[in-house]
C-alpha cells in the first residue's frame, strides 16, 4: 500500500529531526524504517529514491510524479510549508529572522562541525576529530545565551529548537548541565513535547 507521505530513515539525528518536524507540524506520515547495519540504504530500490544512500528520505505521493526530498533540513522546511506557523512564524519580520539565525547556527556551527568530527572518527583519525568534537560542544554551550525566552529563538517553539534538541540529546552525558540551567530547563520541556516524543519513537525498533 502506498501511503500519502512516507519517511524513510533510521535512528539517526538527521532522521529524528525530520520525524520531529513532521510530527510537530501535524503532518501525517508513514515511517519506513531502514536497517543501516544490514545495508538497506544501499538496496537498488532505495538508491532510486536517494542516490547517495543516506537517510532520511521523504516521499510525498500526493504529487505526480512523487515529490522526493533527501535532506533533513529541507524536510523541516517542507513540514513548515505544509502546515505553516508551527515551526516558523508566518509573518516576515525580526522574529522570523531570529528563527532562521538560530536554526542555521545549530545546523552549521554545531551539527556540521560534529558531523565532520564523526567522519574523521570513522577513518580512525581520532586526534584530528577531537578539536571538532570540542568545538561543537562549546558552540552548543554558548546557546545558553539564546534562552532569554522559553525557546531557542524566543517565546515560541520553532525549527531552531528541533535542530538544537536532537544534537543535545546525542551528547547529553557530555554537557555540563549544572552550568547550563536555562538549557537544562529547555531540554526537559522539549523532551515532554508530544510531537518530539512521536518523532523520537519513529525509528525505534
């Protein structure tokens, strides 16, 4: 059976960000779990959807031909466009620009830095990876200053929180929570959001 919107993925940060964004926006989707260790991402049928053999991949079958999106950040923006005003303020202005600013801070200064370190670890270049790991952590800790309101970009939940939360979750044992009281409170609130919880469960076995 072909579902309207399918999300292929695994229990990775990129897949979780995509699933959380859809759940938080209220976009119904059907999960297609891939076993990365078994090499599902390299099977011919999946490579037709995502030639890079990476996760996640979203397929919106309401389009003809189906709309295929391979990048998690693009899926976040897709969810916002599908059901506006859940992940981003609909009106242009300073608040919307602040969301973009914080969102791209986490995407570039935290997540991308961490990913670079991850690939070096995979090559057993652990000494080269260490400065990148430390920089990503330091950049995350600096986000304590963002939390003047309840969320990363002010008083409303946004895509900036999704980008920040999934990475913070992956390194929660490494963050000095006693030095980050606002971030600790934010992390606890985020963990209890229904959309976040649905997204986190999406690719659990």
